[in-house]
C-alpha cells in the first residue's frame, strides 16, 4: 500500500487537527508531518471516517477566514512524503524487501520536519523578548509582536486575555513573516495599520497617537538591529526607515503660558472639589518639574529645610543618577500639605479631569498639530484643553525657568535629569512675557 495522508480525529482547543502520513508494512505507522489545519480545509481522509476512494489529501483555502497559507502547508506535506519515499527507496537499493516500521520511524524523525522558523520575524521576536530586563521594554515589545501577528493573520485578537499557549499556537500555524519581507513597503503598511487601529482610552474609542506610533516603530527597528547584530537578520532595509514623527512637521509642545498659569492659580474652584484636587497636583508639577509617577511618591520625609529654603529630595525614575534635590516653592508646599502629601489618583483619571477642568476654565486657545494624510502633513487645530496632560506641568517648569533667565541651564538639567537637546525641545516659541515669567518662580535663584 502506498503512503497516504490522514487527518487525526481529535482537534486541539483552537479546532486544528494534525495531519499524519500513514505507512503500512504489516501494520500501520503514523508519522507526524508537523502540520495542522481545520477539517473544512482538508480534502483527504479523516481518522474514524470511512472513505471509498483514497483521495490525495491537500489543504485548500475555501474562505478568507483561513489563517494558514495553503501552498506553504501543502509544500510541507510534499516534503514529508518525499522524505519517506527517499527512506524506502534507499533501503530497497540495498535490500530485496521493504523496511519495517521501526526503521522507518527512526529514519523519518532523524531530522525535524516542522516548518523552519529561523527566519520568522515574529518567532524570533517572541524568543528575544525574555532577554529584556525592564518591564516597560517588555510591554512595548509584546505590543509590537501583537501588531505583527494581527497584521499578518488579520486577527485583531484581545491581547489582554490571550494565553501563552494560544500565542505559540498562532505562531506555529501561520505563514512565517520573513526578515527579507521587512522592506520599506512593509514599513508603510505597519504605519498605516497603526494609524487605523483603534484603542480604548479614557473610556473612549480613539486612534493611536503619533508619539505611540513613533515609540512602537522605534522598538521594532531596535529589534531588527539586534537581530542583524546577531547574524539572524542579514537584511538591512531597516536602516533607511524613518520614524513617523520624522516625516511630519515638528509637533507643538503643549505648555500653559504664564498668564494661563496665573489664571489657573487664581480661579475659584471651591464648588468642585475634584477640580481643586487635580489643580493642586498640576501646580505642584509645574513648580517641581517632577513626573507624575515621582510626584505621587513624595511624603514629608522627602522635605528638607536648609538656610531657610525648602527642598524636595527624592529618587526619580528613568535615570541612572536617580536622586534629585529640587528647591520647593512655598505655593507648592502649601498644596502638598493641604492634601497631606496624599495625591492618590491614576494618571488616566488625572488627565481626564485636567481636560474637564481646563475646559471649565475656558482654556480654548487653539493649538496646531499635524497629521499625515496621503503622504502630506495636514494642520489640525484643537483647543488647548483637549491636548493638555500632566506632563505639560513638567514642560512648563522647564520652559519657564529657561525663559526667566534667572536659573542656569545646568541646574535645570540637574533637577530634571534631562539632556540639553531634550530641554530645549520643551520651549514653546512665539511669546515674550519675561516679566511675568520672573514672577512665577521667585524662589528659584542662581546658586
């Protein structure tokens, strides 16, 4: 009896069933081809079902939902059958009888029959992620992996609920994405995919922001570079890639102006305790330049008084030289003590309430941002209150001190742990209010 393919009776949890190669010599030998597919895409025999005709089994694509490449799977089946034929033919050249099933089994499994995944970008990324030590890097690279899988399998999976087994099964049963395919065309497809992808943010369905697109693609490019250094990726198309933010006009920095800061300070919000609370956090951020995650960790233990000047002494995130010593303005200290150093709120809730508060105060100044549409930069005007975030307070701290001309750039860099290039990028252009700027931070003097 000639060897033939048969689908196993039982399916895995995702509905895929194994395809086996059957060899008969006194008894059946079932050889694993390393291929799985769904019954509706299989034309051959199925275990437990009677078939009058021994049809040559093939995988066919009958609908757009199939997440496998039929040609690739059939090629793998042909390779398995050819290998079995070579084993039998080589044996028969030396013997006048057919090999027994044990010999065939050992010879067949002497080499792996599964699809070679060495050049599969997604599989290599999946293997590479555990090498990362920082949690935020692991998170961003998993997000990129999910993007690549969704793009190539047209999945749109719920990644918060997906299991490790499910992820491995998707990688094992989908067409490989080769490093040779990561060309400029793929880069454009990836950017378009990210622009169209929707996410749930602050209770609303929104498209991904440009800084997020930039962050994801930078991570992907870093991975391609690492694979190139390891010799796994022999292609260097990625070196010519430009990030999304490099291709559009420079985005404006969202910073409250000094007059707006004074308006915020003097606004009567006594009828809304929620607005009073988020204003206090925002103003302390404006007067210290601390990131939100560092600001909410401040307690009385972090306050020191020396020569009549209060300082915040604390460790900050995202830097190697972590400890900073920042002069604390009396207004900032007043707000900290008013809430007993207890700023308990999530960053998402804080930003949502800041939007509402600034809208309530009619901070409607238009800010022009740019979106790329049909390869052209298109200006979009939005009110300030829709764009402001807690990070705007840190930018206000930096830009105000630079423009006040009363504090050295070295001190600003020391307090914020930022490089010169980053600090200068936070300055908003187009206004001169130096007198009011000097009034804002009266206690910040050149040391």
